[in-house]
């Protein structure tokens, strides 16, 4: 007790500037402790919500581009939870294969496959045709997953590719949300919209054209919609880093994680968070990226991203996947 009183007396007798410095240090330490505690709780302790109860038993989850990679993982995981699945994609054979895989995971759920190629997003009636096929279903969750990559110098892409590219990565998210939002809002149960963006949306990324700018659009669109309707729906902008999918050639690029890890991390956060990288690992990457100044980030990109581009192309070649250059049809089958 005497030691404690002695230490308190020493602090009281410190010069004013040392008192302020000690207070500042204590404040920083307290803040960092709170941040670490929040990080651990959100990623490892907080219980997952009962999503079937929250969104309604017998309801449907709509997934765009659900025959490969992240989209297929979403289909399988929500089927495991007991949701019926609407899978919208361009390849009929892959739709049938995915439907069989979903049934293998949970034979009690229903699966509806809708064939649609989102590169036709600007065609009249494209989204009306999709909506007509699903309008009578009790849709509780919309997952705007569809997206393709395009990693190269900007002038390597032609006009047709760019128009179709933005149709797939941006217009699809806007129009699917616009078509299904009234149904989601009209339900008695809560609903959800999950929009796939990317960690690349957090900073400008040369040599990731036009991918990174479209992901920035996805992120801002999702956050704006959440401000308008977040009191009625769970709206989440997903900003993951690299995942091991066909979009990046299944390669072990720096920071890449299994798709299943991302899906599990994201679903754990549904109903709690509105913007998330999904996993603790990618959240660490996000904060590391945001800690850079704009100038430093730009200089690092100029130095390292051309090498990353070569790694990505090489990974695709090893897996017999094609790098997009002139047309959407040449892109990797990743998420479409």
C-alpha cells in the first residue's frame, strides 16, 4: 500500500508537461486495448445470428454468378443453413452442376437456375426477364456477387470490352438491387443485401484497371443504399482481399485465403456490420493499406503492381485460364 501511495505522490509531483505526456500515453494505450478487444470479440467470440429465423424459413437467397468461386460458395453455405437458392449465371451446364452440388449439401432445399449473361446488361428488357422468373418467390437475401477481373494497362482494353465490363461489375449490382429492393422491404421478416466489392476499392490501383474502379463503385453504392434502407435491411459491403478462385488462377498470391474462410467470416458478421473484409486476416491487410499515405501508396504501386500483374497472368496460364484483353468472352470464368 505504501508503494502505491508513493507512486501516486510521484505522479502528482511530476512537472506539468510530463503529466500531459503520461495522460496522452495512457489514452493511446487504452484506445489500442479497446480496439484489440473489439477485434478479438468480432472475429472470434461474438455469436453468429440465427439467419434462418432472422430472414424467414422457406425463403430464397438470390446469387448472381453462383457457379464458380465465391458465388458458388455462397450458394452452398446458405443451402447448408436451410435457405432455398436462386442461381443466376450464364453457363447452363455449370448451373446444372451447381444445382446438383447444392442438393448434395442439403437435399431439403429448392434450387432455381436462371440463365442470364450479365454482359448483356444494357440490352432492353434484360433485367425484366430475370425478374419475371423470380418475382413470385419469397426472396429474403440478394447477393450481388457477379464480377470479372481485368488486370492490365488501361489501353490494352477495347471499347466493347469496357462497356460490357462495367455492365457486369457495376450495372448488374444497381439493377438487381433496384428490381428486388421493393420485395425485400415489403417482407415481414428482415431481409439482406450483400454486395461484393474488394480491398482494392480502398485506394487507387494502377495496373488493376478497370477492376479496382468498379469495386470502388460497388463499395460506395452499397454504403449509400445502407444509409437509406439500413434500418429495415441488413446491407453489407464486402471488401475482401485475394481469395483462391479461378478469377486469380487459384494461385497462392500474397495474402490470399480460401473462399470458405471468407464466406464463414462474412456470415458471422451478418446482422452486425455494414462493411467488412470478412476475415481477421484481410481486416489486418485493410488497415495496413489505409495506413499508407496516398503518395507512398502510389509509389509502391508503380514499383510492385507490374510484377503482381505478371504473377496473376502466370497463375492463370498454369490453370489453363485466359487473361481478359479484348472481349468479355475471353475473361476467366471466375464469377460469371
